[in-house]
C-alpha cells in the first residue's frame, strides 16, 4: 500500500518514515493497542464500573460474597432461580432478614415458624425446616431485593456527589442494631427460664404426696 507525501504529493510506501522525493519526515500514525481500543475506553467502561459500584455501596458489608452469589442467578435469557446456601439466615432466621432491611421477609420468617408449629402441633422439626428454607432461599431473595431497590433508585433523578452514596447506603446497607436486639432476646429468654422453671412432676410409678389439710 502507498500514501501521498503531504509536502510534495509523491506516492511513497505506506510504512516509509521519510519522503523519497523531498526528504520530508512523515508523521507517524498511532498504533491501536488493547489499552486504547473502544472496548476498554473510559466512555465504554465507566457505565459498567459505575453500576458495579452502586451494587457494592447498596450491599454494604460482605458485598464481594453476595456479588459472587448473585452471578449464579444471572443468565442470558434473564434471571433464574438457583439453590445456594447461607449459614447466617439458617442460624439467625428473621434477624438476618431484618439486618439486611428485608422487612417483609423478616416478618414472614419471624411469625411463620411459630404459626406453623401452632397449626400443625409440631416441634423442633418444623423450626428446622424453616431454617433450611431460610438458608437455601436467602441469597436469591436478597438478590431480588437489591435489584428492585437499585432499579427504583435509578429511575429517579440522580443527585451527584456524596449524596448519591448516602442514598445507596440509607436505602440499602445494613442495620447493626439488630445484633444488639438479638443479644437482648437471648438474655431475656435466659432470665425468663431462670425465673420460671418448669414444674416438677412426680416419678411415673409413684403417687403424688398429699398435703395435710
């Protein structure tokens, strides 16, 4: 391939650095590299980076873990359920949902187990099943909660600066006071157990002692 000299107009080789007619030095054309390609330009990468940062700020603590779990629900055809496991909702139940500001699910997992026990007259096995449901569904439920929250925020005019970061933290984030609430519930249960011990029953083969009238 050839090109024209900008000084004398002579046709020269495309890779020549000097004109063979007038000796004029030819300008060097920039070589496209992966760092300057369109796929990695700031204009194309900044929206994805900004969206990723919004997810991180909305999630708050343990954002890296939850982003890894959320990838299991994303597919080319749309979101899809996948069974995952989270020990915190399994062990803490409704307190974890309240900690993550999932108020509706916190109410369901707070009332549901005891309501089920009362209706079915079951025992600890029912509470265990509710714990399994919480541990297996929590990540997927949380993914839907975060996605709906971000979609609602993005549909509103975005305020520049630190105000946007504070909004993400206020709507998302966590509520640390929940751990104090959980500790208070445990202490209250222990105190009530000490103050109201279970009634003593006589051995099954011995009659109860009659008190003197």
